C-alpha cells in the first residue's frame, strides 16, 4: 500500500522519482526533531542547472513546509552553509515553535467581522452604499 501511495501522491512523503533521485545523487546531512531528513548533492557538487549545491528535505509523513525548523530553513535556502546540527542552533526568542496549519479546524483564525468568528455578523456602520443598476 505504501508503494501505491508514493506512486500516486506527492503530499505523503517522497515520490518514487524523488526517492530514486535521492538515492543516486543525495548525501544525507541531518534530521530534525520532526523526523524530516535533509540532503544535498554528494561531495558538495555544484548543480550545473542552478550553479550551486542543491539542497532538499524529505518530510516524514505529510509534506508540510511549515514543519521545517528555523535553523534548517536557513540552511535549505542557502542563508547559511553551516548545518544546524554542527552549530548548536538556538532559536531566537521571537521564533515560535511549530504549530500545524489550523485552516479548516475549529482552531482556525477567524478575523474580526467574519460570520464564523462569533456566529453573528457585526452591525453595519453606515459607511456602505449598496449598488443599484438604475444609477
């Protein structure tokens, strides 16, 4: 069953093509607290199409970009060449811990004025004029 899921979906971890590419060209460089595994081109080779060393992540479970911790995010996006595991990366005080995407759940953010926020729409303030086709 896992093979079938890998063959037909990309959001449940890696596809077969990504697994083959990783096996052929990838060098495992680390793993984060969520079980995501990080790779780069073997021996620091430069990707001829990009002009720099390619880096990627294989997510454990559902592919959710917000599950990449700040230290690994910086490494993936070439903001730093030092691996978070080698530098004892400590998140800054303003960096929040991972929270799964809450869209579609009861915990989803409801902006002020949303009918879903309180179940009742706030009263109109009088700054709106309805459009009329007559003019």
